[in-house]
C-alpha cells in the first residue's frame, strides 16, 4: 500500500507587499507605544502568511530589508562609501526583539554585501572596502543573533566567491537566484545544503560526486519535481522551499500543500 511522504518546508524570505492603508493604521494602533516604522510592518506582514500556512522553518525579511541594513551602516551616504564603515545596531536589535515576540528563533533574510551596490569614494582600494563591509556585516548579524535571531539568509543575484568565503558560517545560509554549474559549485564549497529550482536538479546530480550535498531544498516544487528529486536524495535529505514575490498568503499555502507525495 502506498503511503504519503511529507517534506519539511523552509522559507528564504519575501518581497514587501504594498501596504493596505486600513491594515497599516490598525497595526500602528496595536503597537501601544512601541517604536515602529514601515519596515517593521513589512517584516511582520511578510512573516504572518508563513506562520498561518504552517511553514516548518519560516524566515522574516527579504530584499526590501536592504533599507534597514543601509540605514544602519555608518560611513555610507546613499549608496556611496564616504568614510570608515561601521554600524548602529539599535534599529536591528529593535527588529530582532519585535520578531522574537512573534516567534522565537526566526531566520532573517537580507541582501548580501555585494547586492547593496555600494561605490567606494573613501578607501580607493576594492579589497579594503570589501573587507570593511564584510566585517561590519558580521558585526550586524552577530548582534541580531545575540538578540535571538537564529541566523541569516544572505540573498544573492549572483554569488561572489571571496565574499562567500569570508561570510560562511553555520548560522548563515547563501541563497542565489543565479543557478549555473559554476554558481552552484561556489555555494557548495561553503555549505552542504543548497536551495535550487527543479530545473537545476541535473546540475546538482553532476556536482554530488565532487561536493557533499546533505540536503536539497527544492524551490516551488510540484509532485513530479519531488519524484525527480528523490532520484538524487532520500526523503530525509529533501525539503521544499520558496521565496515569495507576490500573493504571499496563497503562495505559502501552496508550498505547504505541495510538500508531500504518495509513494
């Protein structure tokens, strides 16, 4: 007799949805004197559909969180490096505290350093500027983890090897939309869990002889995608994941509902 096999689900964040004025006003009223801004609202609004849908490992934040990250950096004007890079972790700690009140041990998604698109008008040395920014990122992430954040998903359009090497940590997950054999190889040099689209399964199969792949997180998977993935990994090495770009209540519900098959 066939039985249903279910897979854990993991989020890598969401894009910010346009706020509804009525909902925003109601939310502001519910804060009861606690400091908040639009980013605080977007963090919670991106998270709640995941919790309501039963995502196993939810993740707050997304590409929109670059506004908070940039605003917390010192030595930056707009997107230009104009002085020694440092950070004011106060706003980040407020976010960590707020999210901790919603759910403990959440992960948080934030654009990776290169995705901020900063131009150097101070160091006049690409390596020194990159090292300073990465060091500050580490300080910012560590401060949030000390305040209860479980870890950070660093979002890449295209991964950068030197940056991955500097930021690799068991509490950091690299998530890349650019998925070629080269970019996936870069990711697997620093982590043994990889999130991929179903169309890239064959590439992972080619790389499994060269790299340790403990788990595959299949993005936006359907039933046939899961069956194909089971040709590469046993059920306990497979998860379903996603990053929401629109209609998040429906999106996360679909991710959870599709995370099982009959075998």
